[in-house]
């Protein structure tokens, strides 16, 4: 078995990258030209530890739009702005077997099912506080900056394309407005949602963001707090049950870790108190998850026994083994 010192862990990641590079099934998202331009060969696996080590492979600094992975972090900001009780009156936490863009609300409560499907994410974004649209955008950008550790920007052409083609999202927003689940500033909430999806990140950034969640909300590189620690459990439980679209149940069963994927090919995975894992590969399966990303996560989870309910090695000892090669 693996004697995990840092060099050996890097070699393990390099091998994993090499082994999965040959997987070329799946399709790049093409609902807007900016995503269709993605190179199907792009591939990176990055891991950041809660004590600030970062391991990278492949195209770790290739920029891409964060897309649905943003939903996780905006949920944290909305919780900070309103508290758990109010948040739950607007957005549920129930998984749905439906696709991420389904236009279905809970029949009784009229709430969107959870903050990871588009309807729930739009309702969540509409809760972000601020004095003006610019103020709300800036608060959101500042929140992402704290997780990533450096300034970030919104890709204007992706944002414009999302806005011009986003009529399905617009329909969901109007439906929620009809039921009093979001307020009248519909176009503004949608703009903010399209902007959050269009934030540029690279795979290394995503690993640090995931490690910040693993580290109870403190960025392990900058040591800055990104989110209040009491909302980490809200975020991770929703990621665990709803993060992988309509593959979430199988993911929880097989891989057993909170995760979130996005249509540009990113996946983040959180091993609480240990590491954040990020994979970037734009080839997607029919549910919208990165094909290589899912396979790589299966491999890592199995290799290190990271499934939350299976701990023959135990995820708690992972970091110890990384920093003490002789164990
Ligand atoms: N911008 C996309 C949308 O709202 C995000 C989709 C995704 O990553 N699943 O449709």
C-alpha cells in the first residue's frame, strides 16, 4: 500500500492523471459558444490540504467558468445574510431525481427543491443582500475572493451568452415569483446568477476552495475566513445529497463524499478536516458530470478509503500519513 509522503502522493496523482487521460467519452457542453470552445483534452487533478499544501497535475492553471460549482458558495453567503430558518422558508434541502434545470417546485411549500438545482440556486442568489446590483455583485465577488485567495473576474462573453439564452432559468424565476418565493427584481437576480456562473477559476483555485470548506471555512493558504463555521454543515450536507445532479444518490453510495459539479467540467470534493479535491475535464456524461472527474474521484475515494461510512484506513488518518511518511 501507499506510504504517503508528499512526493509519493504527487507521483500517485501523476499516475492517476496519466491513466485517465485516455478516457475520451462524453461531450463538451455546447449550449453556449463559450463552453463549446473548451478543449476536450484539458485535464487536471488538484488536491489542497487543510494545512496549506497544494498538489497539481495537468492543466492546473487553465481558466474556465465555475458554473454550477458557484451554487455551493452562494448558499453559504445567503445563509450568512439571513440565517438558517429564513433560508429554509425560501429553498428546500430535498434531493430530486430530476435534472438540474427542471422546472419543478415542491407542490406543498412551493419552494425549489434544493440550492443545487437551478431554481433553488436562483432563489438563493436572489437572497444576497446589498444596496444596489453592483453592491450585491461586489459582495459576491469578495466572498469568492476569500475562498480562492486572489482577485477574480466574471467572463463577460459567457455572462452575456448565459443571459441571452437563459430563458429556461428565466421561466423558473417567474414561476417562483408567481408563488412569492422570490421578489420582483427578477432580471436582476438572474443577472447575478448568470454572473456567478461566469466567474473564471482554474482547477487549483477549486481545490483551495474545497479545502476551505474542509477547513471549516478558513482558507488554508491565506488563513482568511471565507464563511462562518456554523454553516459548513449546511453546505456539506446539501453537497452530499444534491451536489451531483441526478447522479447524487449513486455518488453518495459509491464515493461517499460531499461534492459539486459544473457544466464546464469541474468537480469539487470535500474530505472534512483533511483535503479539498478538484478535477477539471470538460467531457461530460449525459447527466452533466465530468466523465474523467467521476472516475478519478471513484479511484481516490477507494484508494484512500475516504467514503464517509467506510473507514478501514479512515479519512482522519489521511493527513497524518501525508505529513509523517514513516507511518
Ligand atoms: N449556467 C448554467 C445554467 O444555469 C449552469 C449549469 C450547470 O453548471 N449545471 O444553466
